[in-house]
C-alpha cells in the first residue's frame, strides 16, 4: 500500500448527502483487510455537526470560523497557503476534492511539487443547477462523476470522455424493511431539507397532494422552512392533520415505522441519497426526473419518475397509488434493484478506478 490518496473538502454542515457518501466510503475502507491505497481525509473549515465522521480514522480537521462570512474571508486569505502546507506534509499521489476552488488550487500548486500528484474533481452537483466556472472546471486531471447526467454535463463542457469515470454514490445494505401501512391509508414520506421553493421544491409536492382524493398522509422529516411550508399547506386547503412535521432525525430510517412511498420533488440534485436509502429499506419512491441522478436510480422495480414542474403528472401518480393502481409489493425486489450502488460493489469500483488512474499516470511517467 504505497499509493497515497488525499480527499479534501471545505466546510461541511454534517447533514448532507456528500457527508453520507464519504462516511459510507470510509466505513467500507476500514473493513477492507487488503487496503490497496492509503486513503486520508482532510476538512478545511470544520462542520456544524461532526458525528458523520465517526467512520473516518485517517482524518484531519482544520477549523475555521463558525461565522460563514468570516470563514469566507479566511478562505480568501489563507486557503492557498493551507493547501501548500497540506500537500507538502502529506505528499499524495492523488488529490481528490468535491470543491472547485480546492481542486483548482491543488492543480495550480502542482509545479511547486514537480507535478508529482494528480488532481481529481469529485463534484456532487449538477453543473446546470450549480455551474462551475470553466477556468476551475478545467483545472483537474481526472473527473469522478456521481451520475450519468453529470457525466453528460461534463462532456458538454468540453471534458474528454476518457477523463471521466461514472461511479455513482454508495448506500449501505440493510437487513431491515420499512413496513407498509396495510390499513387503507397511503402513507407518504419526505426526508430532507424543508424548502418550500428552491432545490427541494416541496411546494410542487403539496400542490399535487392538494388535488389527490382519498385517504393519505405525509410525514416530513427534516429541518428548514417549516413555518413557511405549514402556511402554504393551509393556503392550499389541506387538512392540517394529513401532513405532520417531525424535524431533523439523525437516522430517519429508524424513525419511520410505516410508509408506502417516499416522495422527492426536487428541481435538481447530484445523486439523491435519500432515494437509494429508501429503496435499500424496501420503500418504493416517486421522484421528479430532475438533473441529475433520479433516472440512474429509479426503475420499474422500485418506483416512478415524473417530469419536473408537471404537477398534474405527479398528482395522477399519487392518485393511482391511493387508488391501489400502483404498488410495489415485493420488498426484496425493490432492494435488489439498486445492487450496483450498495457499498461493496461501489467501493470496489471506486478503488479500482483511482488505482487504475494512478497506475496509468505512473506508466506514462516511466515511459
């Protein structure tokens, strides 16, 4: 194990999908008895909640201000120097980052270290929804893409296909299933940040549900614009007890006792972990076919996609579920539908991809 891989991220809240991905990756890495690379993690900035890092043994946190405006000034003043000393100390073969500024600085510092490492971009958002400046996007040697949609976006931005590997994101396997209601009530659930508009677009979900007839409920698990969403529910004339708010739960899947479908109405995603996590618990999903990710995850064995912004289509799907016209009864089939994303398969692909790239660079250097 002579190859060093350094994963560097900026400030993290501790509650997002990227944190889940990194945590799952390192959990499997710790279980690997034959580690082909030395994988280390550095966080520059800190985090709001650090419990997600419990699986990461080889980690370093460089704490900056808790105030986001002060932290931005600190990044502007000190980030290049911090990166220089990190690279000097760790002497990596490969630097991976989720952040365009960090991977750009690592790339620009390569001449100081005689180009002895390569820089890999691991961006977790759609380039359409959250664009990256071309000057930064091009400052990487290789690209790990978390969805087929992001791969296409990278290609449209001039990145060569040979410089991209689509590896998706990992989800942990689970022996547990979320029980179906079987009481004549269709129980829907939403897990994520509570945003009326914006990325999570809960308004669209509420608009559709306000048109659905019959017995249904919605449980919303997450923090954010709860009062704003509650006000809108009243405006739409939905009976208040049909929709319940439960706040943030560290492990929502342990909290949910019964559910029939998870709903995701996002305007954009990178690779929505909440879909995979629900499916891994045997819970089918209804999701917007937003850029990017849902189309890689949702298939005939685990859920239904609808066009972003098409409230009537979403309403029709939800109505059919309430009517009993759409159902996914075999939970094992649901769980098997995402085999490629389970951590063991993902981990092997991740490690083989980065080792293959490192070996390729060594081959070119030797020749």
